[in-house]
């Protein structure tokens, strides 16, 4: 059984960078839940910008360490894929927040909170998966967590189909319909990126357990 200390060569540094990256992604989802419950006059995008800047800096550090570190067991593409998936989460969440604040007056009381909660849950599971890497390649635990990610993603897919069905039947304003669907699809894409990162972790553990 291999550890990331063996895989990365500078194990502790990579553990810390990946864990910080997962925390940054989750912070953006917490900011989203807060935004959705904040009156329009008090809403701010600063926390989203901060999370994305932090994620961007961490992604750059990971890329630099990959150049400087001799990797012997884990394929470079795996680290790059995980780094890329984590980087995209705050980016997508910030995109949603920007569009949501612009469109709030037009879309009214559309409920995004339940989908945002699903996204936050997905980031929590992903954070647990990355945290486990520091302590070894426990395939059973990683698989269970990855299955949870897929279940969340599957539920998000089911719900967006219901939204389409409802919009087709009841939405009379075509602009409101387009805005609403675009925002829901952005949230779904963020959940998909969590699933992608989880798949990378699962395959890393599968190959090295």
C-alpha cells in the first residue's frame, strides 16, 4: 500500500495544498448559502472573489510543485486532473453568484437554496475524501464517499429534469425561463465538478491500494 508521501515525494506539502484547495471550494459554497439568505441590498460578492483568488493561488502552487518534485508512482495526469477539478468549483460558484445578483429582480422568489445545500454537501464529502489521503489508501472508505458524491449528483440531475418539466408547463415569461434554467445548470455543473474530483481520488486510491 502506498502513501502520498511516497507518491509525491514532498507529501506533507501536497497534503496541505490539496486540503486547502478543498476547503477553499467548500468556503465558496458556504458563501453561496449565505448569499441566498441575504437581502438584495446587503449582498456582496467579496467572499466569492476571495475564495476564487485563494483557489487560483493554490492551483498555481500545486502546478509549480509538480514541476519541481519527482513523481514516481502517481501519474502526473491524476494530480493535474484533481487540481483542475478543485480549481473550477469556486470559479463556477462565483459565476452563479454574479449572475444571480444581476437577475434577482427578474427571477423573483425562485428557490435555489436546496440546490446550493446539495452543492455544499458534495464539497463536504469531497473534503473528507481528500483528508483521507493523508492517512493512506483506504479503498472501502473512499468508495463509500465517492458513492455518496454520485448519489448527490444523481439527485441533482433528477431535480433539474423536474425543473424543466415545471418550466415547460408553467413558465410564461421566456426570459425568466432562460435565466432560471441557466442558473440551475450552473449549480449542477459545480456539483459535476465535485463528482469529477471524487472520481480522480477514487482512481488514485484504486491504483495504489
